[in-house]
């Protein structure tokens, strides 16, 4: 009697593009289902835009003079509040807790797509979050010195900043698997938002606050976005905005993907 050995069946790799598409499509579907969460997230930046203009416009414009437009000055601040901290990190925590992440790690899926696919959904969401704030700005009288093309570049800067910041949320999600820690990730940015030119131009800032603003990436981000609205195609300011975003993104993405590798090694 002879026996035959049966080779084990191994899952074939689908390829990077197929893996990325699968993860991104699932994340986009979940984002669409969670559409009700967008409205509360938009409330804070819209609220701050209206309240800050209503309470500070006359005071700031009266002290600075020279036709300073406080509404245009404040619009980028509200946009940054809208897009910072927006991510699918909360859903990643759920996947970790219910074991879905572990099951994915048993497959030959490309590990990097587990984050990159989520980030595609994040990018679409931050663009969606930016548009209502811009619309409100246009309604209250803000106009772009660079026209419609400048508005698109404005959205691009905001979107890339929002994407760059997601790395911190994903690093926390993968490291802790704790939804409370992920929800508090925005607190990493919130204090730094006030150590910058959120309310007055940098020339009006003195002492330690002016020094802190010099080293705050958000200062250069806001300067580039404001140039598109208030002055025109200032290539230096716009370039520095993208550079500041790239620096923050390099740090956050390094943390996120190194944390992902650590979790994969543990399995």
C-alpha cells in the first residue's frame, strides 16, 4: 500500500496594488457609513471661525490697520482644526480588539497596505472636511487672491497636512490598541495650535511666544495658506508650507510604520 503526500495549500500573494485597493475600499465604505461623525467634527472649526471673527475682528483690524482682513487671516486656522486628527485609527483599534487585524496578519497581504489603505480613506475625508469651511469663508466675504487655482492648492496643503498628522494616531492605535488613547491623539496638536500665528501676525508677537512660533511647523503651514488668500502666489511661503508638512509627515509616518512592524513581529 502506497501513501501519497499532499502538498499544503498556500495562499498566493495578490500583489501590492490589489492589497492596497482591498484595504482602501473597505476603509472608504466604513467612512461612508460613519458619515454622521463628520458633522460633529465640523462643528468645532466652524464654531471657532464664527466666534473668533465675531469677537476679535474689530479689535485686531483696528490695531493692525493697513486694510488687514481678519476673516481671511482666520480661515486657514479653522481649516487646520477641521483636518488635524482625522483618521481611521479608531476603526483600526476595533480591528485589533476583535482579532480582525490578527487574521489579516495570517495572510500574505502586504503589511504596508494595512496603513496605506486607511490613509487613502483619510485623504478623501480631510478633503471633504475642508470644503464646508471654505464655503463658509466665501459666504462671509473671504476671497482668494490666487483665484480658483489657488483654492485648489489651499485644499491640497490642508489635505497633505491632515494626512501627515494621521501617522501619530496610527502609531498610538498600533502601540496601545486603546480607543481612549487614540481619541486623545488630537491633544498632541491642540496646544501647539496656540503657539503659532493663530490670532495675530508673527510681527505682532513678542517674547517667548514669538520664539516658539518660529519653531512651530504650523506657523509656516498657516503662512502658506494665508498667502494664497491674502497676497498671491508667494512661492517661498507656499514652499515652506509643504516643507513643514513633509517634516511632520516624515516623523509621524516613521512612527506609524515602525510601530506596525513591531506589531507584525509579535505575531
